C-alpha cells in the first residue's frame, strides 16, 4: 500500500499513536508537528522510508496555503488528512 496520509499533531499522544497504527498497516505517513519528539524520531528511524517529519506551526494561518502547495509538490496528493493538531491557550 502506498497511500499517503498526513497526520497533524503527530509528535506525541494520539497523533503519535495514529502514525504508529498507519505505518503498521502499510501507509506512508507525513507527520506534521512543531517539534520532533524522541518518540516520533524513533518511529522515523524504524520506518525510514514510510514516515517523513515536517516541522510546522499550524497556528500560523498565513503559511497554510504555501505549506499545502509545497507538500503536494514534494509528496503528491494525500489519500487522507487526520487533523489532530491543537493550539493551547
């Protein structure tokens, strides 16, 4: 299976667990988060060809359109988006 899934908020908690499950099922995962956690880094090493980390702050709304265009240019259109990112106040 070579379907690309984008997961936001992928560095820990539910986002990290979703990435792990998708990778185990054979999906290619584009993991978006502000920082690369040690757990996500370990997953990246384990699934080096199936997981790509992109550091991004999704609360910066002015950069969303350019980000989407660049991700599609580099990785192609995704099969799915799992929007797990949250903003703490």
